[in-house]
């Protein structure tokens, strides 16, 4: 199995608000990463940690090379205390392999970040939310879905993530999304507002969103 090469990575964290004058949002800089990327990590005061095989240039952040058994990560150091929020992630997934692919990557919103482990490079029995961008089917039977696949997974810290069924035991919602091997970047928007989670994607770069 080969890893994915994930580049052109952009992460913007927004806070949604409601005032008497109306609704809106604003960017939270300490939770956001935008170009030029290298400047974000150039000082010891950076709000971000890099792990594994991740490399950073001014134009892109690459989590893994297109080589077998590699892992990388980008973790924000600042806790999130906002009750309602929205994050936008821009990314591109590609590789030379035509039939065997890496497992994918995860957008984590967890209590204990940056702990290495067997679940997409992070710990098992995590506490929080994982938006899994799954690019490889580990389970091959009548249940099998068309991949790539996006899954929202919630764990209270006591449950094991089962790789053999692609985390189906913890999945609260999921859908197909053809974000692998595209010419354009994929955009994903994750919103948590009024106790409701919404995940939207734009795989064609035309501002046409699918929930």
C-alpha cells in the first residue's frame, strides 16, 4: 500500500457569530495557516507543530511523499474555546499508484492532540471528532463503499477505532467524495453551530458545494 502525497494545504479557522445586527464570521489567525507557509513556521512562536514526514515550502505543505509507510501531521497548539466555529481546508491528494493507495488523512478536533498512534498517525481511543478523508477500502465485501470517502467519527475516549472496517463502528455520518487525483484543489468546509455538524465539499474549484 502506498501513501498519499498531500500538498497545497491551506487551513482557515472562522468563528461564526450572531448579533442583533445580523450574522457573520471572522478569521481567527492563531488557528489559521495561509501562504507563504514557510513564514508561519519560521519562529519559535509559531502556533503550529509539524510531525513525521511533513515538509513546508512557501507554496505548499506536504504531509507525506508518494512512498510507502510514511506519515505526517500539522497540529495547532492553541486550544479552541469557541462554542460555534467553522474551518476551511484546501488540499490536493495524488500519487503515482493506480490501484493501491494510502489510507488517507484526518482533520482532527480532539482533546489530546499530537499523540502519535495507529489511527492515521494519531492515537487510538481519542476523545473528540475526526473528519476522515479515506482513500483506501480496508474492508472488501458487500458492505464496501466507493472510495474516496468522508466519514465523521466521534469518540468519547473509550472506543477502539477498527481499521479493518474503516472505522464504521464509530461513524456517525459519511458520504462519497471524489477528491483523489483531481487536477484542481479540493475545498472542505466543516461547521459546528447550534450543536449541528455540517461538512461541505467543493471538488471542482467552482464554488459549488455539496453537503
